[in-house]
C-alpha cells in the first residue's frame, strides 16, 4: 500500500477498504456532539456561556464535547436554584 498520495492519485484510493475503519470514528464523534448539545440544551438555564459552549462543541468536533463534559458541566450559573 502506498503511503504518500498526490492530488491526482486520490481518485485511485480504494475507499471500500478504508470506509469500514473511518465510519465508526465518524459515528462516535457525531454521537458525542449530539449528546453534548442535548445536555447543553436541557441545562441552558443553569449553564453560563451557552453560546460559547455551542461553538466549542460544534467546531472542535471530538475534543469540544469532551471539554464540555469535563469543564462545561461545572460551569453552573450562581442564580440558578438548587435542591437543598
């Protein structure tokens, strides 16, 4: 298998052998984005910087949702009511 391709050689790539490897990664990335956006939408009243987190989740495909789940869920609005 050739490791370096030019622009004219891209049409000669056997995509049927590469797609089974690429598709699971694309699906996991899409699922991460979808779950992060749903969680952000559900808790939009208690989260700060909703617009910024939306941009991070959508434009930084794999690392954006991971950052949201690690950092963004701690970003709670101080005016939100909490169960005591």
